[in-house]
C-alpha cells in the first residue's frame, strides 16, 4: 500500500515529543504530499504537523488487538514508539515484567516482590518449549538447559543492563532454575552450595547506591558444570572490576559494602567484642554517605545468613572470625589520622589508639607501620634512600593499602567459594551466567566507567555478531535472496581502545614513565587520535578530558586519576609488613602467587583453554624481552586479558540474552518513565533486533529435519526418500501459497516469522485427523469384540437359567413327598406318646402309694441307725480334725526346716553352679527323688484301686437290695432276713462312708503330695533351667568378652592407625606452618634490616638523634615529675618537721637525694662507657672511611646531646634543691653538706663530659685530616 492509502483521515500515528518522547495522535485530514497536516492528540489538543517528504512521515500505530503482545517481533508496525508503548502497557496495565524481542528477553524491574518464582512455576516451565509459555526468565533458562542436554552444546546467558535494572536478581533466578531442574526433587548439597554463594557475594560485593539499594559493584561470570546425566556437579566463578574505591569513599546517600554494616549491627555479639566495633557512623570509611540504614533490611539478620552460607561452603568458624577480624582492622585503619609535621613531613599521634588496634587485629608491629605510613623507601644503585611523605601523600597511601587489603580479602573468599563449588567429577557440559555492569555514563566519568563501557563494547560486538552478522552471513552462505540491513559495527571503537597505540597501550606506556602524568597521557591521545579516529573527540573547554563515541552514547571521560588507578600502586613496605603478620591468613593474602596469565598470549589463546579470573587487585608481573627487569601489570592490562578470555568463552557457547530495563530512578513499584526506558532500549540494541527479526527469516530447518518432521503433510506419491529436498519442496508448495514466506537454501529451508507455527498447526491437524481415523477403527473393533462377548455371555446365562429352573421343580416334588411322609410319621408318634404318658402316670401312682408305706417303716429304722452312725462319725471327725491340724503344723515345721535347708543347699548350688559335674550329680539325685515319688504314687494308686473295688461291691449290693425291695412278697416272708440285711447294709454304709472319708483324706493327701511333688519338680526344673541359663549366660558373656576384646584390639589398632595418620597430618601442617613462619620471620628480618639500613644512613642518624633526644627528654621530665610527686606525697603523709632545738637539725628528704645520687651514678656509667668507646677507637684507629666518619659524627652528636642533657639536668636539680629548701624552711647551713656533695658530683661529671667532648672532637678532626 502507498503512503497516501495508509495516511488517511482517522489514521492513528505517533509524534515525537521532547517531554513524553512519543505522543499518540490522529490525523484530521488525508495526507496528500509534503506540507502540513492537521492532527489531534489523545488529550484533545489540536496541532499542525509539518512533513517534508515521505521519509519524514510519522510512525503508524498498531490496532488495539495487537497491543500487549508477548513478542515485540509479532507487531504489524515495528518501530520505537510501538515497542515502548507495548512494553509500557504490559508493565503498567497488565503488571507483566517479561517480554520477548526475538531472541532477546526484555525484563523490567518491578521494584516489588512477585509470586512468579516459586517451585510450582519452575515445574510448569520445565520441559516446555520457549514459545509455548509466557515470557519468563525460567523460559530462557529452560531453553539453554534443553539445548545443552539435547544438542551437547555449552550455553551462556548474558544478563546486561544499567545499575538497578535487576541484573543480579535475574542471574540469581536463572541459577536457581538450573539448580532445581539440574538436581533431584530435593536440593542436593551441590545445588545448596551453588545457591549459598549468592548471599556471600552480595555481602562482600554489593552496596547501596543512589540507583539501587543492592547494587553489584563487581562483575561476575559463573559456570555451572553438568555431568552426562545433566545434573549439576559444581560451579566456578570469575569476578571483574571490583569497585575498590568504595572501601574508602562513598557518595552522598550511598553506603560501603554491606558486610561492614552487618558487622557493626552485630557488634554486641560475644565473639565480636574483641573487634571493638562501633556504630557505622563512627567509622570514617562508612560515614561518607551519611545513610547507613536501608529500609526493610536487617543487617544483623543478613550477617547470620552470610555466616551460615560461609559455613555451608566449607569456610570454618575460625576462618570466618579471621575474615571479620581483617574487615574490622580496615574500619579501624580508616580512623587513623595522619597530621602535618615539621616541614613536608607527616606524623601519627602517639595517642591514636586506632593504629594500635588495627595492628593488633592484623598481627603486625605498630612501630614499623607507624614509621612506613609516614615515610617511603627508595632503592637506588648501591643505597637505600628514605623520603618522608606529606600528610596528603600518606593519607593516599593509607587509602590505597585499605583498598588493597579488601581486594585481597575479596579474592581469597572467591577462591574459597570456587574451591567449595569445585567437583572432582569430570565436567561434560556447562552453562555460564554473566552478570556485569551495564553501560554507564555520569556527569564525571573516570577510569572505572571507561573499563565498564569497554567491556560493554565487547559484549555488544558479540551480540552484533550473533544477531546481525551471523544472520546475514548465513543467508549468503545458503545462497538465498536477502536485502542487507545496515547495522552499527563497533569494531572501530574497540580498536580505538585495545589496538596497538590505542588508549590502553598509551596509558600503560605513560604509567611506565618515571614522571608520567595524566596531562601528558591526555596530550598523547590528542596527538594520536584527534581528527584521525572517528570514535574519538576532544571537548572544547577542557584539555584534561576526551570523548569516545560508544555504541550507546557519547561519553566524556576526565583524565584525572587514570594513571594512578591504572597503576593501582601500593607501597612495597606496607606489603612486606603484612607478609610478616603473625596470623597465617593475613600472611597468606599477600604471598607472591604466580600469574595465571603469564604464559598465555593474547593473540593465540585457544577458546577451550582453562579459564581463571585475574582480578584487578592481583599483582601479576610481566618480564620484558631481553632483560630480567620485572614490572607490575597494570589494571587495564589485566582487565583486557581477563575480558579476552571471557570473550573466547562466550564465543564458544550458544548465547542467550536478557536485557534488564530500569523503569524509573525513584525505585517506585510499577512506575514507568518513558524517557529512561527509551535510553536503555536504544543502548542495548533491542530495536535493531526487532528490525532484523521482522525483515529476515528467523526460523530455519535442514532438509532432513524438515523431512522427518513434516513428511506427514505430503501425499504418499509426493514422498521421495532418495531426494528429501524434492519432498520438502512439494510439501511447502502445497501448504504455503505465498512463496515469499520461505526460501530454499543449499542445506536449509528458511521461514518468515510465524510460518513454522503455521506448519506446526497443519502437522497437528493432520496428526489429529489420523488419530481420529485410528481411533474410529480401534473403537469399532473393540465394540464388535464386546458385542460377541456379550452374546456369548447371554447364551451361557440362558443355559444355566433353564437348568436352575428344572432343578428347582424337581426339588419341589421331592419336598412335597417328604412332607407327606413326615406328617404320617408325626401323627403316629403323637398317638403313641399320649398312650405311653397315660400308662406311665398310672404306674407311677401305684408305685408311689406302695412306696409310701414301705418308706415310712424303713425311715423309722433308718433314723435310729443314723443317729448312732452320726455320733460315731462325729467323734471320728473331731479326732481327724485334730490329727490333720497337728499334721499340718508338722508339715509347716517341716516346710520351714526344709526351706532353710533348701536355702543352704541353694547357696551351695550357686557356689557349685559353675561345675558341670556337680550339676549332673544334682540332676541324678533329683531323678532318684522323682523315682521314689513315682513309687509312692504307684502305691497310692493301688490303694485307690482297692477302694474302687469296694465301691463296686457296694453298688452290687445296692442293686441286690433294690431287687429285694421289688419283691414285696419275699420281704414279708423274709423280714428277719431283711432286718439282718438292713443292719448289714447300715454297717456297710457306715463302712462305706468311712472308706469315702478315708478316700477323701487319701485324695487330699495325694493332692498334697502331688502339689509337693509338682513344687519340688518345678523348683528342680527352675533350678535346672536357672543353672542352664547361668551356663548359657556365662558362655555368652565369655563369647562377648572375647568379641569385645577382639573389637577392643581392633579399635585400638584403628585408633593407633588414625592417631599416627593424624600425627602425620599434623606434622605436615606443622611443617607448612613452620615454612610460613620461616617466611614471615624472614620478612620481618628483612624489614628490620631495612630499618637498620635506614638508621645507619645520614637521614637515619638525624632521625635517630631526634628520636633519642625526644625520648630522653620525655623520660627525664617524667622522672623529675615522678620525683617531685613522690616528694610531695611524702611531705603530705609525714608529720610537720619540728623546729630546731638546741642546735640540732633534721636532714632533708633522703629519698630524693638517693634518687639524684643514683641518677649521677647512671650518668657516670654512661660517661665511662663513652670513655671506653673513645679509648677503643683511639687504639684501633682504622683507616678512614665514610662509615667511620659517620660513626664519629654520631658519637659527636651523642656527646653534644649528653652535654645538653647534663646542663638541663643540672639546672633542674638546682631548681629542685631550691624548691626543697624553700618548702622545708631549712637554712643554707642545714642542707649544705649533702647539697654541696651533690653539686660537687655534678661539677665533676660536667668537667669529665667536657673532656670527653674535646677528645671526641679531636678524634673527628684527626679522621677528617687523615681523609
């Protein structure tokens, strides 16, 4: 369509605006050519738009249906305002922070916590295609993980953006995703350690800035290593450009590194008491920003998390306390104040306790640190010179040392973290995550911004190569039609920085110059590149600045400080003092380590070579060709090398890009500032990505891949397996009507955006239709099979049903016949029962009447007999009761006796229990007892059988008696016989009752015997079991003792082995400690030698004399002050001196005179030593040399000092004597003996000193004349 057809009345357009960047408007009239067109803005304002030509037409707006698309390349009109507006709508209206832009994920920082990073979200994105889910950081991570696992290719995720855009958080979530999908369901120890590195690095490498409360002040590249099972086995971290200057200075409303504030917030911990920490505002290094608190952050809790993470990564509590001790020393070191002294010198106050505390925490000597903080040593040919530093120079050296200590500590922690994350398992593939500074431009840009922007130029070049160059080269290689798109190539800008005689080379060259300066270097840049390099420019109003045209913007750099920051100079004297520390960790930090890049050449490095970090704080060295001179590598050179290695690594991987956007500078949640957003979109190349993605062919398939996947779309006759390309052409011609939507290359097929999705839809529809056809036939077969099964089941049911009915009818017939039979038999039974019942009743009645009369007669005779029997049995029963009572008492006595005897036997048995023979004898005896009891039981059984026989006879007799009773006629005839029989029966009954009683007694006795036997048997069984158990227990104990003895011997052998191994390890550690201690002591010896050399130099003599004079002066003043104070205390304690009586006087203060006399003796000793030295020098008289002249001069100075001191002492003693005389009201005559004696001694000493002085001067004169 032409412009006249598109730009008609009502068309929606975008118009640029200086405030809002872009404003939406609507045409009020048709566009008819160059000129003016009336427009109306969305707020109702009417305006006139001037259009010069067709190239100046405003951007068209997309229809509402396309607003809010999750991929910017899917918009109909791709332009800057549409991209900006689409991002704004998704961010502000839909609260969506992620949007695709082709291969780039645009992430906008919401400044709020969102519930889109939980484990359930990770599970939802795991295994999904990138386009199947909404844009998310997890989708990019899943794409990288999928390509690594499927195609066996190393991957990298490049997270870029300016400070506060959310780079670190995005990288953290990406690593968390890899830890979850690359591990087990529950986090393994490796994943926990990988995630635990985040709080550690945030504590020591992040700080609050005006743009971000948790800004990363260093760059890092983390390689996550995977094995063949795609499980995380380890990681490695490389760091870049730590902002060391933040340790000593922070801008307003900013903070130092978090770890310092965490320590100050936890100063009340018992283990931190020795650090003597204060509030963060009380330390110079943490008080610059004036804002020590971050809203919503608890520094004390963060320190606890940091310590837990350090412990998880294998850094012991002891090493942690040493880390905190070094960091506390840095804080106290910042409070050391260096003041101006006489001339251009500096000094540290002797009352400054911060230096002493700092030296104690670092384990170094205070005197050496105090000296070399204010002085600097120069080594020339044949001599060592010392130069005092001004207060400003000393303060700069102090800050440089603090920064160096922190950088070393940072590198050591990173090394320990890498050691903990290292895996012994061989790495199969890796995924790298790069989190580095974004492009920076401030009002004042220095060396740090230069290095950051240089790194971003390199990253942008990789991005260009991946998105632009590779795209076009691929089209040319495949010989397809393509209209080239111009893109920004930043190689000239990179050459300006890193090529030969580029900015970095000229900077390094100037750093090597003895009198190199920032001004000279800047002038060389002007001479070399101004008006020659397209990307270099010079400001109009400054001769100490230069401009570089970066890919994102023009940046003006101030040259002040470039040389100093590039040199990163730390005085060697300070390093030597730290190397001699008594703490192993402090000495280890400053050990000379080999440079990992020393053997690597920048031009010939292979991409697969081992990569290690080379942070700017390390002091790597380089050797010049043809000489042995060693020079320190500059920061720029180190950064260039490490950046080169990083680029090689990224070029060897498949990159994935995440562009982080900071929506506003106020850090407000879901607020969008179009001006800030469009600056970042222009800087990160998002718009160029949109252009090439929409204009080119983003999707591509090889012919074999396309054939394998999309052959289902072809008819059978169109498939030619011998010629896959022909088949692919047939498929595309049949399904895509527009030939511009695809291109056939030499080895691949290229598709416009959206065409692959269309093919996938056709393929899915085809597969779905085929699936439906298969389902139709399978379901028909299943239904027919089910019908046949149901028919067969119904036939079987009918067969079994008919049989069941027939059987039921047969059973009915049988039951009917059986019922009739039962009725017949039952009726007969009932008639017979009635007859028998009547007959039995009649017989019973007859028998009852007859029996009544017989029983009445019988009972009369029976009562008489029973009375006799009862009397007899009652008497017998009473006798037996008494007998049984006696027997029971006897049995109890026997039982008590037997129990006592058994106890004694039990004791004997316990004593003899261990004897197996004894146990056998006991068992034998018990067997005999059992046999005897068995015999007694047999006898009792025989008696019981006899009783039973008698009972049987009695039963027979009862039967006969009944027979006799039945025959009433015989009874009447034989009444006499009956009477006899009755008497005999009574007698037999009595005998029977007696026998029954006896039987009961026998049974009771038998029962008692049985119980006794059972008790005895139980006791014997228990004893036997107990003895057997004791025997088994003894055997078990013996076996256990043998086993314990064997285990004990084995344990002792193992313990001895472990002890020997531990002793061997301790000996090794001790040897290592001795080696380190030897190096430390060697370093201290070198420091002392250096100090001695300095003291033997002329400047050293002067300094020594000055120090000795000051020290002796202070010492003498202190002594005199002490003497006066003691004298005054004595006078206050002692009673008032009595007035002289009868001419007697009281001596003056004897203690004071003794002190003065002792001091006189000391001076005499010094005089004697000086005399001895002079005599010795006169006797030896070595040949004159500079050293002798120096010693003589030193002796002369010492003599002069002694004379001055003597005069001063003499005056002070005189004043003392006068004061004592005045205070005690003594007369001159009273103190004259002691006072005169003291004065005479001083005068004699003074004469002697004058003589010695003359001798020394004569010797000095002779030596000079001999010379």
